[in-house]
């Protein structure tokens, strides 16, 4: 029987204006997460930026059970593409619609 993959969606606020529609910035964010989490946890989490709300807020998703690892790794990411920033988790939900509530 094939099991459905369950994701958690994370609403994140950045203290600096960073354009995550630019794939280079998304790659640099993933590299920062990889440095903190290690390859095994990063591969299990499979984090992705799936939606950019504005230049300071975006939505990431990851596999269920790894959301705490992603939140912790985001807290330690301090610089993206030479821009100093801080990432703050606003909300975690099982659906994107749940983030809007």
C-alpha cells in the first residue's frame, strides 16, 4: 500500500527584504539549512519555499515530523546572499489554508 506524504507548512517572516522568487536566494537558504541540519535530516525534511507572500514573508513546506528541525535551522540562518537577516516562524499548519486563519 502506498502511503501519502504528509507535509507541514511554515509561515516565515524575514527581517530583511529578500526575494525568494529568485532561485539563487532559495538555494542559499537551503544551503544554510543543510549546514545546520546535516544531510540526513535535510533529505528527510525535504524543505521547499512554495509561496512568497511579499518580500518579507514566505511559506515553506517540509515533511511531517521535521518542522521543529526546520524552525531551529531557520533561527540560526543569519545571512542570505550577503544580506544580514533573521527568520521568525509565525505559524505552522498542515494546510496552506490553515496558515491564513
